[in-house]
C-alpha cells in the first residue's frame, strides 16, 4: 500500500484503486480505510494507524476548510468529486460509540456528524451549476449530495430531528418548547385589552347622543 500511495498521485486513480479493494474481511476494510485516509490527508502515516483508532471527524471537517476545497474558477471538479469519494470510503461507518450507546458520547458523535454534514452541504451550495455546459460541476454536486445524505441518514446513529416552530421535536428541545409555551401563556394573561379612557369616553358620549 505504501508503494501505491507514493506512485499514484491523481485523486481519480486513487479512488479507483480503493474501489477495487473488496471489503470482504475486517482486515481489508481497515486496510482500505487507512489508505483512503492517507490519500485524503496526503499523509502516509495513516497507513500505520492502529486498528482501534477511531476516525477524527473534527479533523476531517477542519481539513475541508483548506484552500483545495474552496470553490473558484480554478477548481477541478473531477478531482473534487474523487476526493469526496475517497473521504466516503475513509469514513465508512464513522466509528460510532459502542453499543449500548452512552448518551453523551452518542450526542457528541452525532453533533460531529452534523457539523461535517453541514460543511458538505455548504460545499454543495458553493458550486454554481450551469447545466450541461459544465457536467463536471453537476457530477461533483451529485457526489456531495449523496455523501451528505449518507452522513445524516446512515452514519448518524439516529435520524436527524425534525424542526418545528419551537425548534427540535426531540427530547433535547422539550425544555425550550415548554419555556416558550409558558412565556406565551403568561403574555396572554398579563396583556390588557382595555381601551384608552379617551376612546371609552367617546363611546359613552356616542351612546348618550344616540339616546
């Protein structure tokens, strides 16, 4: 694998090499993920990573802030799509906390996945797709979109919470919703709908005149 990493620099060719490694055993899966991480970070040290080392989701998100992932007129969208394909292989299942999930560890893991998913979504939005005249951009957006959905609905341990008027519809958002509802109810009770004295006097005068 060291030879392959050193001799192949093109991201598209590296992706094809990774895709040719069949995930038929746990050992091959680890080998493929290590090579993918080495290709994504351009760092051969990942090839000697320990088997029990979990993937650094925050580190991946930071790496995606680099200039090579910023959209510009010089962006090679084929290379970008290949890099995201390599990242997809590297992340695999994302290395979630062991079952049964520890509440705080699971929340931290899902927050990291959400942050990474948001970054991928931002990259997707940054690509100006002009249609058939730039198929490379369209294909790159398709790769980014598919990866973002996989992060949110496959790698994440739970489906992302649905948004409601008062925020998340999950238990985490219950306290906030209750506080907002109490605030609204208190406002209803304290609000006075009495008319100003001048208006009330006019009303009384109108009544007397009419009589």
